[in-house]
C-alpha cells in the first residue's frame, strides 16, 4: 500500500502476515504443538496491528462518504436533466404550430433523462457494491488473522510456554523485516 507521499507502508493485512510468520518460525516445544515466542514482541506486534485497524476503518468510512457524494451528485444531475427536459417540453408544447412535435420531443428528452439518471444510479451502485465487497473480504481476512494469532497466544499461554526461566534460555530471533 502506498501512502500519499509515495512511501511504502505496511497495512493491517501485512502486519497480520508478519505475526503469523513470526509464530510459525517460533521454536517448537518438544513433544507438543506449542512453540516459544517472546511475549513482549508478540504483544508489540499485536498492538501495532490494533493501532492500524482504525486507520483502515476510517478509509472505508471515507470511501462510503465519497460514494454518498457521488450518488447525491448523480441524483442532482438527474433532477436537473429531468427539470430541463420538462421545461423544454413545456416550452415546445406552448408553440401552437409545433405542438405535436414538441410533445414527442419533450417526452423523448424526459425519457432519456430518466434513463440516464437510472444508468448513473446503476453504475454507482455497482461500483459501491464492488468496493464494499472487497472491503468486506479485507475485514474477514484481517479478523481471521487476528483470531488465529490470538488462538496461538492463548494456546501458548495455556500450556505454560511463557515462564521467566524459559525466556532466559530462549534464542533471540530477529523480527521479520517490515
């Protein structure tokens, strides 16, 4: 993900993948499914993730607000086109020598305006639906990753992997590069 200034930043999904990789690379406890991880490092990584998620949610909210603005602008434009069509229709009808032609033309303009307004609404709805579906998938993946990380931490805690004496003998492993 690129920030506004063009620099590379780590998103919440990347952070989750780092946490999973960290736990997967942790030293295994013999004869069990448990592994040894540095509690402080794990908590720090999870806190970073926790701090990033509100930003992602703010971006999603901003996207929804932008969608609402697009819909509102489309509706205003459609109303303007319809009003313009109806006005043109009324003007043409008022001319006695072209009354029949004016009615047809006015109806055509109103019909086209309504069709265009509906087309714009359909396009905006499709765009918003696609965007929300993508964001929903992102949130599901993020939540799944958080749940897996928490489950691994709870499992480690339950089997008693984290004790002060064991932490002294545990080899320090570098964190994955961000």
